[in-house]
C-alpha cells in the first residue's frame, strides 16, 4: 500500500480525521458525507488486490478499521477491476498515514461474548453431528429440554 498523490501537506492545518457518523453537526449522515466530499482533497492510494495485483484508489474508496481493545488496524477496499472485497492488516504508521490523507476511520469493539465465562468441555465435531441427527427426529425439542442437566444421555 502506498500513498501516491496525497499526503499530510494537502490537508488544511489542524485538520483531523472525523467520524463518518457525525449526527450532531448536520443531523444526517448523508449531509455529513456530502460536506466531507466537498471539503476533502482526494489522495490517490496504490494498494494490492490478490486477484488483480496493484490497483489505484482514492481516499473515498478505502476505509481504515481499528480495534478499540488492542489498536490492531486494517484497511479495506473493493477492487475497482474485479469488485472483490479486500482487507489487509496495517501497522499503526500506515493507519496514521491513511487517516491523515482523508480515509474514513472506523473503530470497532470486540464482541461482549468473548468476556463471558465458558464452562464445560468444548463442543466436538461428534457432538455437532449427534445434535444434527437428533433434531431430525420428531420430538427433538422435548428430548433436548428434558436432557438439560443430565450428562451423557443421548438426545
């Protein structure tokens, strides 16, 4: 990934990347997007598609995603040639360069289920197959409910 036609010098002094979901400034996301498109100079970015090789994109074609928990970054785009969705890991300096060039920043959070305690053994492929065959037979739900709390009993 390389920045071709845009860099920090093209941005007005003191300009920071903004969230694309700015409800308070304009009232709608579309109005905010339209305003951003008028204000933002476009940078040309060269990235690599696994199918087509090197492709040229604008800052509007790319989105940067950063995980709030560990600051892991990635950038994503749709290849202009084959239309394939492409996502690649990015070091923090690449994330900073892309955002400073006008690329949208999206911060995401890990799912809450990762913090939940998990008890018992992990489900095996055999368990999954057994469950699949069990739900094919009539009365499977009643057998499932009655077996809760009883270990090693077939459904």
